[in-house]
C-alpha cells in the first residue's frame, strides 16, 4: 500500500510540475495583451480621438475605423493599420516620427479590437 501511495504521489507531482509551466505561459500572455490594449487606448485618446472619436472620422466620413470600412479600405490587419499610422495617407498624418514602434503596434491592436467590438 505504501509503495502504491508513493507511485501515485510521484505521478501527481510529475503532472503538477508539467502542468504549472503550461498554464503559466497561457496566463502570462493575457496581461501582456491587456497592457498592450491599455497602452493603445492611451495613445488613441492622445493622438487619434480628435479625428476618430468612437471610431468615426470628422474629416472623411467613409474613412472611419469601423470594421466594414477597415475591410473596404484594405486596412483590416495589424500590419496595414500600423503602416497607415506610421506613414499616413491622404489627410491622415504620419505618426512614425512621433510614436515608438511599440506605441504604433499598441494603437493598431487597440483599433482592431475596438472595430471587432463595434467600438463599444
């Protein structure tokens, strides 16, 4: 009986040792994503909301940040939004010289997230 208990304890301990790093890695990604979105929100409020309040556009109505418009205008990926933020286009100013690459990535992720949730 003691030998059986020792084996069960060893199996349980091995399972726990293998399980903890896997679950820790999964949960560790969430705070980074949340922090990125929080940074993106701050950058958006400071640099973008003047023209794009609630995903709209006070300059060009059809060039808003709603999901349908992003898809129609071909800027519905993280890379496409980041490029537009960095380089600008038309009436949209370039922010590559004012924002860090991390801020550009964060605000791009924020815009995608908000568009997917219909800016609610």
